[in-house]
C-alpha cells in the first residue's frame, strides 16, 4: 500500500498549492447552496401537501451534498487518465511494476478526496454558523454519524469503480466527450445529485434504491439528514457493499480484456 499512499500524498500536496482555486471553489459552493435553498424554500412555502422531507432535512441534505460532491461524482478530476488513454501513453503504464487497474483506481480516489479536503472545511464552518433552518444540523446520534462516514467511504468506492468502467470504455472510442456527458448526466440525476430520490414516485424509487446510482450519493445523504433510520440504514449499506464488490469484479475483468486487445499507434 505504500505506493498508493504516496500517490495520495502527492495529489494532496498538488491540490493545496493553488489557493486561489480553493477560494473560488469555496465561494462557488456556498453561493450555489444558497441559491438551491432559496428554490426549496419557495417550493415548501407553496406546497399544498406534505413533502417527503422536512425543510431542515432538505437543508442538511443540500449542504452535505455540496461538501462531499467533489468526492462522489463519477466524472471529475481525472484529466491525466483521459490523456493517457487518448494519447497512447497507456503503453508506458503497462510496463510499470504496478497493476494498472489498482493504480488508476487509487489515483482517481485520491483526486476526489483531495479536492474535497481542501474546500470542505470552510464550507462546513459556514454551514454550521448559519441560523436555523438554513444551516447544517449535526447528526442526531453517534451511531448516525458513524453510519454516515461508513456510507460515504463505500460511496466513494462505488463511484471510483464506476468511473473505472468509464475509463475502460474510452479504449474503444475516439472521443471521450460524449461518454463523459452521458455518464455525468445519468449518474447525477439517478444518484440524487440534482434532487433527492425521495421526491421521485414510489414505483420509480422502489427500483432506483437497488441500483448502484443511489449508493453513490443518495444513501449517505439520506442517512445524514435523518430521512432513513434503523434497518433502512443497514439495508442501504448492505446494498452499497454488494454493488462495490460487483463493480470491482466487472471492472477488473473488463480491464484485463481491454489491455489484451489494446493497440497503440506510432513509435
């Protein structure tokens, strides 16, 4: 694990060097959250019937979503991996004494974690000092807090495993833009990144909660906001574990197949 930890440390150092970028990310996150909360405030004020989440719950959901979003998005800060595949430099990756799937997996995970670490604390402080009900409420119990952190780690594993499948598809395409747009739109909508899945019709939600997309963002966010409790939390975490194992196996098999058939042009 030393080589993977070294890779993580290098990514973190690179991320904290650009202070202006960090400040811009914090400012844009706060402004975006405030705009989103204004939209929900208007929705709750004009709603004629009870909505599936209380307004304080939706406020916590939106704040936590924005804090961890950089870590739980499939299409993110992986420009180096895209470039390696597109330019043919993957040939150099294949001769390194390191499994290419493991290297890219931990590199993608490090990119997401470090981008979140450098901006989450200022956003968290601002969210905690805002008055009720617009601020971020702490979890109701220590068990809820523990379940949230476990779910976030599993969600990160699922997001990166799904991103690895996207990387593998780029071996078979000329342009990466189309794949990234489709994946970004699909995963963001079906994972609760745009609106909470609890606002979906019950029949649709009954299917979505067992798909890998809900395990990427919806499960940890609903745990923190208190919208799911007790056995629902255990069921959600169990679904996350199952999907992470499935995606890792599929990704590893697909990567081995792609590597055996990859052709690099030029000298």
